[in-house]
């Protein structure tokens, strides 16, 4: 029932993350080329990279990392748990993560609204470089991650959550074999 939502979030996160990386790479290459051969770079490249691209690259994958269960976990005390105690620990962890995401979403949404209302920009040389749209990357990313956490909470409560035991060293070995 919730798999289509997970799939949509995963695809969107991967496509947007890849698109942002490609755009950033192309802009930096064009900027370096223009500086080397024309004596002047692409206008506002450092500002665009710092205010838009790097923010998106940093937080857009947040939902995807939870979908793939790639967050860092300290399982030394929980690795032997099964049944109701494991379910309680998982539920507690997801609830705490959801609460943190909700606070981040609330705060970043408020900041995005303030920046949009004032029409935030920076002076880049002789031009005004609009920055207020970049403030919407954070609440959007936190919102996607919160959707994933809500799905996880529902899965735990309904008994559908399966967190397979995975050893990171096995994953590294599998990557080496594929290469």
C-alpha cells in the first residue's frame, strides 16, 4: 500500500540529486573554461553553487538514505533484540527522528517564508542574485524525509517493517566483486 509512495520519493530524490550534481558540474566547468579562455567567469557561480547546489546536494538525499536504510546506527545494544522489544526500540527511534524532522521542517518553512516575503538576494558584482528560492530546498527535503518516517512508523505499528540484518562489510565486499 505504501510502496508506491516510497518508490516515488526514491525516484524523485535520485533524479533531482543527479540533476543538481550534473548542473553544478556543468556550471563549474563552464566557469573554469570562461575564466581560462575569456578572462571572466560565469556570473555568480560561487553564489549559485553555495546557495543552491550545495544545499540541495546536502539535504535532498535525506529521504533516500532512510528509504535505503543507510543512516548510521549504533546497534550494539539492540542487535540481539527480537519481537516486541525490537518493535518498541524501532518505534521510539522513528518517533524521535520524526519529531526532529518536524521541528526542522517548521523552522525552515518559517525561514523560507520570511526570505520569500522580503525578496532575499545578494549582490553579485553588478547584479542582484535572488536567493529566496534556495530557502525552500530545506523544508521540501525535510518534508520528504518526514513522509518516509511516517511510512516507517506505520510499517512498525502494522508489523510490516522488515529491517534485514545487513553487515556493512558484506556490502563493501559485494561492491568489490561487482567492480
